[in-house]
C-alpha cells in the first residue's frame, strides 16, 4: 500500500501573506529577536515549523488540518487581491470572510499550538473532558479512549480543539469589535508581521502589553497586518446596542507613518522570536528597542 504523502514543512504565516511583505526581490528581511541578526531570505525558508499542525500517530502523521488551512488560504488569496487592490471594494460576504481568515491566523501560531498541547496533556483538561462527557451521556470507555488519544498523540489537542477555538474567538470578536481596513497614505514606512501575528494594544497606553484572559471585554485594539501597506484594526464597538450581536461595522481609513511605527513597535514587543518585513531599516530600528 502506498504511504500517504504529508506536508512536512508547514507555514504558520502563509506564503500568500508573506509575499505581501516581500521586497522587489521576492524575499523578506527577518529579524531574529534572540540574536538581533537580520537576514534576507526566500519565502520558502521563513515562518515554517516541521509538522506544526500534524497529528503524530503511532505509525504515521496526519496533516488534515494543514490541508484545510491550504484551502482557506486559496479562498483568502482571491479576497485579499480584490480588497487590497481596490479602495472601493465593499462586498460584505468577502469582508466577513477576511475577518474569519485573520482570526484563523491569530490562533494557528506556534505559541497557541504549544499552549493547546500543554493544556491538552494536563489533568485539568482530562477532568473537564470527563465532566462534559458525563453531561452529554458518553460512555466512560469512549471518554477515556479520547483522553488517551489527546494526551498520547502530539498535535491531537490543537487539531481537535481548533474549530471550537475558532468559533469562540469569532464570537468574541464580532460581538465586541468593529473592523477597519487601514491603508498607508504614503508608503514611506511599511508594516511588519511577527510570528505571533495579531497585535494587541491597550487604548491610550501603547506600553501596556499585559492583558487579562477576557481581553475582548477590555479597552483594546487588535491589529492584523495584511501587507506592507495594509492592516486590519479591530476596535471596541461604538454602538453599545450592538455589543453581544454578531454584526460589526467595517470601515476604511488612511494611516500615516507614525501610526505604522507604533504598530510595528507593538509587533516587536509582542513577538515570540521573529519579525518579517520588506524594509531592513525598520527592522534595524526595532532591533535597537529595549524589549522590556
């Protein structure tokens, strides 16, 4: 029997996003936050982890989730092309899908995968699963087999909980935030993107980078870089009567270099290890910042 081919090298920032941060040589500059080095690299060699989304079974690896991400990226590619190239583009369904896409990017980072794996292996999670199984009337044998599967197969916890995490995050965001597409008014300075992707900012205090577990209820803004010259902002709903409802306003604004520099600084402060962008000078500036 032919062994199933699986994708080994998996991008946690998709190439269709990375290419929008590439320079005119189709490469990106990468700042290594640990060494301070800035490298100029091809897109195939950055933002990659081996089997990041694969479930490690006894005799094989299952990359079903990675394949699903690829399908999502293909659809998002078309939407992004329309949205970013046409300032007047305003298809509500596509804009909703764009929000869904950036939420997926928000929860497929290496940091979130690691948290999911740690949580899935904990006694606390096993207790929670047993309680939920009892509520739903699942047999003890089925429940224990599922817990064993989660705990003994690396990648299973993230893969099994991804859809739930996405639905929960989508509800939290659409019920509490409005969205704006930011376009650089003069692209003298470009956005960067980090390995943690989404960037949180406490409104009124850009140096406050610690947020509670219920951050979606706090006065925060969230930034999702889409390209060197575009970014989505989520900001608390102005119309309080719409809080708790899965409807959000989607507007468009122009932003200046000062705004971009602030978002980039936050990206640097909140990264796990790496930053990517088309402008070496901006990464050099960020590399000189005190991460404390």
